[in-house]
C-alpha cells in the first residue's frame, strides 16, 4: 500500500538532573561537593533513506519517544546520555510541525537529516556551583525538559519527468514500455490509484519517470484523485503531457489538453510553468484523422514540442525519450532552487529570548516567565538559603526586579513563577 501522508507524535528525552552530593571518605576532611552532571536526553531525528518508498510504517504506530538522560551521580560521575531515536523516511519527505505549520526540513536526498525534537540538556551537578563564598552548595541544576511535538510527514516523490494527463490516456502503458516498472494497466478510468516510478535507460544516461494518477477537471479542488497526487509532480524537472489522440471516446482532445493545463495552473502557477512536451498517444487507432491533424497543428502553434507515439505498439518512443533526455540534461545543469523556508523549532541556551525574563501583570499578580528562569527555578532547593539566593540573583541580574518596581510592585504583592506564588517584600 502506498502511503504518502502521516501524522505522528514525537517526544525527545528529558535531560538527567544534576546530582547533589558531597565527598565523604575516611581520612578526607572537607571533601566538598562532588555531584556529577546529568546526561543529555535523546533527540528525535528524521533521516531520508533511499531504501524506503512509502510512509507505511507511520500509519500503524503514531507515538515515538527518545530515551531520557540519566541523572548525575556522586564522585563527579556523569549520567548516561539518552539514545537518539532515528526515524527513517523516503527521500522527498517534508517534516512539518502541525501546531505552527512551519516546515522543519525538506529531506530531499538520501542521508539528509533533521532534528524534530531536541533532547533536554543534562543538568549540572552541585560541583559547578562551588565558589569562594559558597563552599557547600546544596543544590544542582535540573535537567532540560523533553519536547513533545505533533509532526506531519508529507511525501513528494523525486522524479525527473512526470507523466500527466486525463485518466486512461496511456500513461501507465508508456511507463511500462520505457522502464522496468510494472504498473497496473486496464481499459478503465483511474486504473492508476498510486504514483509509480520507473528508471528510463537511454543509451549511456538515464532519468526517473513518474506516472501520476489521472487528473480530471476540478482536481485542484479535490475532485477525483488529482489533488492527492498533484504534489508528487511538483518536484519534477519537466512534464510529459500524454494525450489520447485516437478520439475513440468522442472527447475534444484540444479541450482536454487545455483543461489539464488549467488544473495545473490553479493548483500551482509554478508547476504549470515547468517545461512540458506533448506525447500524442494511440496514433495506431486514430478514429478521426481530421481532429488529430487539427490537434497537432494547434499544439505546435502553442509552441510545444509534440511527438506522435503509440505506447502499446512501441511506436515513436525513441524520439520522445531523446527529447526528454535532452531537456532533463539541460535542466540538471541549472542551480537547484530551495523552494522552502526552514524554521528552527528548538530554542537553545544561546538564544537571547531563552535567557530573557518576561514580566507581565495578570489580575494584580506579577508573572515571571522565561526558559532559563524556569530551568533554574526547577533546580532550586527551597530549604537551602544559598539556592534561594542564587535564584534571586539571577532574577535581579536579568532586570526583572527593576521591571516589577517600574510597574509599581508594592510590599505583599504576589509574584508568580510557574505554578508557585510568593509575596514581595523590599
């Protein structure tokens, strides 16, 4: 089964807490702090692997957790780092954050990687908080929090040439005739229900061809199967527009040609602007010669290269493939545009916003918030004066105390950090 879209939940590992410990050995006086650091939590990483061709695995399992980091230990021993969780996806997969809609990464090529949820940093042990004044720190740093995120995976197949056209015009037959692919072929509409890929070997060169399920009028609005698979030809370098010129079904072939291009434009003007050549298929069973000649003249006047072929009878295929190979070779020489803007989803401890303390007034309560503040707050030992002084000093150094004074804080006013409330006194 071909699955090209999936929604999953990923969660990174929590960082291990730093250890509060003091050296206690016979004949060693004033051993001092020796608490080790916690290990970093594991990250959730997506990696493109050419051995995968579908998102099938993510249909049956939707929750993925990386390993937590271990807590630090006495004698300055570090906690073990949590193991990263690497999830393999097919090349051409978009990794999207569902909540914001931000694109984390386009994993276009084999080996491309991205971190979807970064593991929490391990907390520092109390050995790091010793100084000339604070000889016996009775607190350590808490480990960084795990990050949980809902991810949408969307596969856009990688191919040089995309076959497009109405259902039953012979796209699958053409793919089978020029590649080793074996798509399902039958004489009824929507035989192709999933995209098929094949490699076209043309003398000493080759290119990848994709057969996309037939597009119908209204595909850009979700009619038929078109909307589900139009995205698969967005990455192609060029398009071969296959048209059934036999007129056996009594359709207007010029009108069909224009309808398909109109659907492409409505879906994506950029897609409609891709280089396109026309394959006039089923020339061995033309019912109306006049309509056929009118179509060929019309296409040439529009400036398209058109090649009469019979995919079933293997007529004219070499000329079509030669034209496609020449065009693909030219397009490969052009610099590849990156069509997406990427977003860094994880604030780091070097980010100024992470270290900043925000002060807001909510219903008469002064609320302090900030990534680094919350981490220090989680590390605070409220039974230890030195630990409380460390927290207060951080709040003061970051200017939060002065901000509250400027906002009019008075004695016995309430200050809130996370879910804890305190009374303020000068």
